[in-house]
C-alpha cells in the first residue's frame, strides 16, 4: 500500500501522462496537457466510445490495444469486464498502466506488445477489442487491421482521426486492371525518414476507405459514428463467427504430414496415402458437400512431377475431401487415393491444400509435402 506522498512521487517520475486517471484521495495522474490534448483526456472520447459498448460487461473479456496508461481498461473493468488485457508498444506507458492498476487494486493484465504481434493462438480471443487512437500510428495499416480482426470474437471498437472530410474528393469509380472498382481516399502523411512509428502518423483513412478495409479484413458489419462530418470517427465492427471460413484466404495456413503411403509401386496401381493436415491458420476450413466443387471448400490435393522436374506432369492428379469442417488448431487425417503413372520411372508427389477456386495454400506461404515414388 503506497502513501499519498509515494503515489505523488511515482506519478511525477512516470510522467508525462496522456491519460488523466483519478487515483482516489484527491490524486490524479495529471494536471496539465502533455501534447495539446485536453487535460481531462480521454474522458470526452470515452463519453462517445461507451455508446458503442454493452452497458454491462457481464464478465465479457476485453482487449485494449494501444492502451496507454489504461484509462479504458480501468473503466471497463469497473463495468464488469472479466479478463482485461491492455497492450501498448511503449514501455513507459505499460509502466504507467501497471502503476495505475496497482494503486487502484484492479485485476488487469498488461503487456508490452505491438498490434502486429497479436495472435489468438497465444492470447486467446476477446469478446470486445478497443483500438482507440491507434490506427493512424500504424505504418502497416492492413496488417494491423487483420491482427485486430483475428483476436476479436464479437466486437471491435475503433476510434481514429480521419481524412479531413472537407478536403476529400469522396469515393469514385476508376479503371484499374481492366475493372472499374470503387476507389476510396486514404491520405498518406509524409514523415521525416527517422519517424518513430508509435508516435508519428502514417495514414488518415477516409470513412469509406476504412469501412471497406474493415469489411475486407473480415468484419460482417461496420457501423460508423458520428453520422455527421467530423475529423474523427468511431467504427463499431461486428463478427458473426469468431473465425472466418476458408473463403477468407488471408487467414489460411496448413501443416501437412504424410503418415503412410508407398514409395514403390507398379504402373497404374491404385495407391492410397494417409495424410495429416493441421489447420495452422485463423480460418475455419469448410468441407463443402459432395455435389460439386464449391468455392472455398478445402481439399487435399496431390500433384505429380518427374523426380527433379520443375513442371508438373499431372496437376491436381488426385484430391480428397476433409472428414468435416476443421477449426483453427484442429487436425484431420485424410486418405487420398490415386493411380500411379503408366510409365516406369522416378516421380515426386507434392501434397498441397487448396481453397477451391480461390488459392493454393503453397501460394499463401504454407509448405507443400514432397514424396518420392518409383514406378517399377
Ligand atoms: C494516441 S495514443 C491513444 C491512447 C489511447 N488508446 C487513447 O485513446 O487515449 C496511441 C497509443 O497507441 C500506442 N501505439 C502506437 N503504435 C502501436 C503499436 N504498433 N502497437 C501497440 N500500440 C501502439 C502508443 O504507444 C499510444 O499509447
């Protein structure tokens, strides 16, 4: 238990403070503006953000990305949030947040971590994620949005400065690569070469651009507040399912192993391989049904090459269905049958996965598995 005097001294040592947080006993983290923000920041923003959040958290988990000194984490813990994790890329801000938490005696986890390193396999998913005043600091904007999508189970609330609406040309169609897609303005903020990512601004997206980006990374619904023009906006982004399905190709990855299969055979013999495929990505693999090849159904496929050859002799020589839908982290054992080549010789089989009509897993960065086969 710290005395008021000790608290005052630590507040001073940990400053400057961006978040004004009431520490009780008439003490607060700051009494003056650090970089031009209102002294009471972020209370005015909180008043707007909380309109997008459930009234009672009822044990829902919360992740605050770019949590700074933890104002929002504290408020939402007090609103009944269960697990609360705050992450920020700057060490001193994480120290501030831990100090505030300890003074207030709340159960909140903090980690120094970048938005780019958020991984649900390590952290789990969170019912609600906050990304407030964060995305204009992200040089890798789309990657940041993909990571926010992956760790969110239900709702992402994103608050940001936007492309000055009075300067924006608005969305328009334009010919690109033989198509006429809609283009949405997104401003690049020119920085000095030595710009520090955590504090410089990189992109100011227009409302339409950010809405399209959020939908493209996978959110099912994106609602924007306020409806009237302003230089900042809040995006409430909802997911119907915790993980997207295998039509979202950015989230596909597999690890494949051959468990059993012959190394030698006779010409045209029917061979069976038993292959284990682990879903190491962040999308649920759809099995599809047996009535045809549906877009986004995931199949195990074998290609045939001459040993040492680069060009396939038989592309998609054999394919196999999964036993059912496979969630991220799950594995399936698949039997794949194929006829051996008619000509004796040495061959190489390559096993890959495909999201039908959309992408080969190898092209998305997963490894194929190679198997030597001699036809005698
Ligand atoms: C403008 S402040 C907003 C703080 C707080 N979310 C709020 O709304 O008051 C931006 C915060 O994002 C953090 N930040 C910047 N880049 C980050 C990154 N790549 N990953 C995690 N946090 C980051 C900064 O350290 C800072 O705390």
